[in-house]
C-alpha cells in the first residue's frame, strides 16, 4: 500500500538544488485506514503528500497532521533526486508517527 518516492511530482519549486546536480525534496505524507466490516483497521492508504522547502517544515506538518481525527499515521522524509537522470533515491525519514507502512 505504500507509494514510492518516484510517484511524487518532483518538478515542484519547493526543493533545494545542490551544486552537484541533485535536488533535495522534503515531504510530509499522511495515511488513513479503511475500516473492515468487523470494525477493525484495514490497510493503510496514502491521504496527502505535501512538499516543503525545509526538513523542519515537513516534520512540523507531519506532527500537526497526525493530530487530525482521521489521520492514523504520518511520515516526514527527504529524498534526493539526480537532476540529470531524474532518478530518486530511497527516502530518509525525519519522523514516523502512528501507523505507517513497513520500510522495504
């Protein structure tokens, strides 16, 4: 159920471009859960993906979103994109709150 960083719109102006030709993206991603017929928490589903200019902004937003009534989990992470190839590295988590997908 997790969405891969390659699915993000990385053309967003809210990213840092390093001199090495890489861009750093800071993302807050929130999760909701479907309820099963028995009233139990079902699989996680991505609710929001928001990009920020700094790691602090992404982390603070994850913390705020996690306090929302329907949010069961939130991640704040950074990914590095190679500007020349468009390849995106694995996420580096800044904070993981509540129910979040397992890291693969």
